């Protein structure tokens, strides 16, 4: 496995792939939220809390490229760290399953762990003050386990290679999971990661996320009596751990 760290990305080599993963998760999430809160009046506060999850999530795009019948194919796996589905934290009628809002193309996969999975590729407990299973929801783990599932189910053949794009440097747990995947299936893996949260590329990606949810807040929520709060705000630069942070409130 080879890892490349990006502090700047003027040509959007990495940022473009990360935006695709972000939009893959954010668009259906907003639609799901709107459906779940259609009975509420003044849901702007709930939306702000919901949006914060996407400011601290790690986003990843893993591309598995392989040759079949003499032609090259690429299957793309979009992953987000954190709970699946995202935390809703609103009361009322049970909305439709989140999965019914997720849209994919034939060569795209919503990366996730499944209860039926049986795999030696797993998370590792780290001495960081968090629970022993805190890393089970990391984006990189979801991505490689989803590729593994497709290999086992013969959806894709062995012998391919992976090019990955990740919005934060990988923690030890994710690094070990990706390396285990590469070794177990003899796959070359190239990982492109954005550097620290205060770096140019990371800040640009954060601004894109904020802009999306600011627009969504204006168009998809209703305000109660009196003026509502402003748009959701991200944490200050450097205010989030730069290693596979799981969603949390600020």
C-alpha cells in the first residue's frame, strides 16, 4: 500500500472524488431528514444538529479497477464515517428507511458494514480514550469490507487494484484494515489523503460542505415563529481530530 498526502489540490484531483462521496451521502440524507420532519414546525435547530455530523465525518471514495473479458472496468465505493444511517434525533412518525433514499448507478456502491459479513478485516481498538469498538464505523473500513464482499460474491474478480481518496489522514485502525485487505487479496492499493484540517485542500473541502448545508437549510426547512438561527457552522480549523473522526457535536 502506498499513501500520498495532499496539502494543496489546485486541480481537484482528490477534492473532486471527495465531493462525489460527500454528495452521495448528503443529498439522500437531507431528503430523508425533510421527510422525517415534515410534521414539525420550526425544524431549523434539528437540521443544524443533523448537519454537524457531516462536518466531522471522514469521506472516502475507493475505486476498484479490474479487467474482465479484455475490458477495463471500475467500480466505485462511497464511504462516510459514522452511524449508518446518520443520527436523526427527532420525534414523530417513523420515516421510510434511509436506504430507500440512497441513489446509486450500476458501477457505484454505498459502502457499509453488514451484520452478515464474516471477515478477518476489522477495526482495531486504539488507546485514545474511546470505546473498543469506536472504529467500527470508519469510512476506510466500510470501503474495503464492501469491496471484499463484492469479491466474495463474485461481483468483481480478483486481480484488480484500488485507488482511494480520503478526506483525512488514516488512523492506525484504518491503516491496518486497508493493509490487511491489500495483503489478503494481493491487491495494489494507492491512497490519496488530505493533510491536516488547517491545510488549504482540507479547508476548501470543508467550505464546500458548509455551502451545501447552508443552501439545504434555506430551501428544505421551515422556520417557526420569529427569525430562525443562522446556517450550520463548521468547527474552527484544527478543532477536529484529523484522524477518522466519528460524527460528534460541537
